[in-house]
């Protein structure tokens, strides 16, 4: 009898491993994919060098962990076990609060401890950092205003601020509370005169006054329906500060429905077998009100993931001529010409926009703009030739510093690129991180008077083409000089700029 039991167990074990192997190779069983972001591990190529230094073995192990058969089922079973027995999750950056409420860890950190400690443990140093960034943003706002572009900040709410009663207990003990950026920035915006709409404060005030959840129990962003009402207020605010008539939206009667993305995005990251019991979420349909007198402005949004709720729920194409989304000032969405902000013609996009919105929640506003503020400020004030001259000076300093060059060569080897590329990359990092150190005119307390020459000449050319009398005069000059009209317009714009550059 024991032999038969042993044989059966061996057969079952072999069958199990055979099924796992077949699933890994053929995927003959369709399995629901895991939620969350996964960095794909490629199958390693065998070489004697990789075998000798054990990188092949390590990479093969990593590949096997990510690709073994029925991996999704095993992980979901394990995650369900953690949740059912211990109320825990293995999902990275998901914190479990009271009564099954879920929070992203950086919101918990911001509420209890302040994310200030990522940068410094000195509150005054951190306040100065925020003040410097706000001043840069104000300068960009005022320069763009000269070109008819309205810049503003949408301060999004944080789940921790609206529903603190469900937060997990603090793990920071009696450590002193730091400065919270979302609390300090409004003070700076008010004192400097920066345009902003504060949904963080408004959502806290509205809690208990509305019959729907402002944040879903198992999601990290404002609820879909809350984002609709916020967008309605946002568009009205844009009309006010931009002095433009924009199409409004009409929100239908709210109704309960099965959970929609991203109202359960944190729960999806946990990869459970069963749904977490939760209150039903409320939704509403939205339409754009017909208004023949409304304009369709161009909007550029720079910010975090909260804007996705608005973009997914509202037909923005009926309101805006363009609505580009520069996600964390990195990936570009809703623009067929670009996929990354590193590819775009920054000035061309900014100066063709009607509105530029920086959109950040309470936990992400610590890095407001994600480099946009300094990048825009430098390019609005200096042309490429001036910027390249500063870069050349920094790179010359690098070449005169042996230790600096040694570290650059090491970085170039690690990246597999040329030394000149690494030098320029580091030089650009320096000037766009701390431009006041390299451009004297940006140190002034007020708005810099210097402007990018190329940008000003381009604007003058557009003015020439738009004024018939001025254009007719330039046409006569084109015939007299025997050049093309565009050449004559360019010459005239340069002459006009040189005559009036003190006014630019």
C-alpha cells in the first residue's frame, strides 16, 4: 500500500511540474494578468564571461522567477493568504489602513512624517527650497503672460488629508513633524501672486457635505465622480484667469455601478483572488454643453497621475483644441508628434498654448514641475547660443579637474557612451538644477528683463504677417532686395528687435 501511495505522489508531482513547464512554454491556460508595473526580465545570453562572473546564473534565476508556469495563480494565492490571515499586502508602496482602506505609502509618509526628510532634516532649509521653486515658477508665469499664455497650479487633494481616520498607525514615533509642501506652497503662491486653485483645501471642506466618496476605499486618486465636479470648477476657474469663454460640462444624475478604473487601482496592485468588500462607488455621465461663442484653447498639463481621471472621463477634445499631458514632465500623452518631453520644441509648444497647468497632489508637489520650471525659465530668457556658451564653460572646468574627469570617465564606461555626451549631460543637469548659479540675470528678485532673442524675433515675424500694412511694406522691400518674402520678414524682424530690444 505504501508503495502505491509513493508512486501516486511521484506521478502527481511529475504531472504538476510538467503542467508548470508546459504553461511556461505554451501558455495553454489563459490566466488573468497581474496588476502593477513589472520590469520585464529578458532571457540571458550565455557567454563564458557571464558564466564565470555568475551574471548569467543570476539573470537566469531572475528570468525564471518571472516566467514560471502558473506564476500568476501562485502569487494571487499567496497574496490572498497574507490578506485574509494577517491583513497584509506584499504590494510595493501600498499601505493597509483601518477597515480595509488602502493608501499609497508616500501619502502616509507625508501625513505623519512629511516627505521633507527626503531632502533635508532642516525645516528652514526646506522652506528656502520651496520658496526658490515658487519664485522660479512665478517668473515663468509672468514671462508667459507677456505672450498671452496663462500659467497656473492645480493643487490636487490627498487621500490622507480627506480620510485621515482610516490611516495606518504612524511608524515614526516621536520624531519631529516636518514641513509639508502642500501646506507651505499656498502661502508662497499667495504672497508671490501665483495663479492656483486649491482642491486640497476644498475637498477637506466638502467632506461630509456630499453623498459620494471623495476618495474610493481601495484607490489612491480622487474618485471618478469627484474628479468630474473638480473639473467643472477647474474649467470655470480657467475662464476667469484666462479671460476666455470655455465650454462647460454638464454632470448627470449620480448612480451606483461596478467599480471602474482607477477607483480600485491599489487593490489591483495587490493581486488578490477575491475583491475586497467595500462600499459601492458612485458614478455619473458627463457631456459638454453646446456653446457657439466658446473658444477651444490649447492646454498643456504637467503633473502627476490625478489628471488621468479627468482625461478618461471627460471628452476634452470637445473643450480644447489640444490637451497635451506631460506626465511628470517626462512622457508626453495626447500629442502624436512626441512621446517624451526630451523630444519637444519647448518654446514652440509653450508659446502656442493658451494655458499651462501644473497639476500635483499633496504627496507629489514636493517636486512641482519635475524640472519644468528651471528649463522653461532658462529657455524663455536665453537663446541656444547663450546656453551653449555656459555649457561650454562648465565643460572646460570639468577638463581642468582630474577628479571630476575621472568620475565622468567612469560614468561613460558604465553607460557605454562617449565622454563628451556624459560631460554635456552633467553640465545640463547643473544649469537646469540651479540656473541662478550660471545666469546672472536670473538672480534678480523681480522678473528678469532678458528674453530669448530667437523667441522674440519669431514673435515679431508673426506680428508682421498678421498686420497687412506692415506686411505690404516688407513685400516692397523683398522686391527691392530681390529676396524671398520670408527672408525680408526675418531681416525686418531682426532690425526691429535690435531697435527695441530694451522693450522686449
